[in-house]
C-alpha cells in the first residue's frame, strides 16, 4: 500500500467546512514559498505559491498567508471537498533549492 | 507547467543490485532535480542534475551511491547503486522552468528493496 503520510500529523474536517493547514519555515532569507498536494500514489502537485514581498495570495478555493515575522505559512481551503483529502507540504526556496516541511494529512469526512 | 514521466513507476529489487530510474519531460527545462521520499516522510533533495556536467549533490548524498546523468534538456536518470532495504523510498524527479519559479514533480518511482 501507499506509505506516504503514515506518520504525519492529521487534520480531520467535515465536508463543506474550511480547512487551515499550518507550516513553520526555517530560513528568514527564503524568498518564495509553495504549497503542494500529494495524493496517494502520486507525485506532489503544485497548488499555490507566494513571494516573500506578499502576505496573502488567493486562488480558486485556496488562500495562502505568509507571516515573515514568525516564519509561518498557512494554507486555507474553503468548502473542503472529499477530493481535497491528501498530504499537504509547504516548501521554501532559497537560491535554487527547495526545502520541504514535514507535511500534514488532510482527511475530509463526508 | 510541464508533463513529466518516470520509469519504472515501481520496482522490487534485491539487496546489492542497482536500479536506474528515468525522467522524461515533454519540453526543454532549465533545472532538473531528484528527490527521495522515505516512508511516512517529507521530500529530501538528493541532487541537482546539470546538463553537460556533473550533478550537484546535497549533504548526505554521494555520486558513487546515486550517479546521475543529464544528457540533454529533457531527460535525466538517477541510479540507486548497491541497494539495501534502507533505500526503499519513493524517488521523484522535478523540473524548474525558466519562466516560472516553482518546481513541478513527476509521478515518482516506488522502490522496495528486499
């Protein structure tokens, strides 16, 4: 079976509710941040990104918030759907290198 | 974005053998990277595959264990050499596009070493 996300923290939400996934990053010099979604048996899929000169960016049903003061990134998913169930990773970029956070498993209850 | 394929998608290998994983992109890309994702873990960068020169390895990864080729701007291989059960992981290829900041990932190769 699929082994990704077995030991990751889990967020369980009711279908239709909003989800907030949090991430602490490590390098204050990182200039670019990305959220990825990884479904079972697949590679990470780009969701949304934000540059360090912004504090908020919105996409379709998703919003990313960046707080550089405390080195914190969050992903908000509106009206969470069963198809949103996956492991979510944040990544920070410094130079050409991406460093990934530990990941959070999102489980959506019908 | 780019369409990225990897071969094989999964394999089960014997200890002491080697496996070469291929990554093919449908367009020329500036940057290609190889990552490892151990069971239940996040992604760790193994190396940057440089076209026409030796790959740049991250701390903890060496060329003898993970030789990488990148003969052109659309293709790269990663070899996992002299495998042990600790090498059981998902190996992922990613690409960076000149016109974009983000990296896009292939579907991964799921390796099990017995």
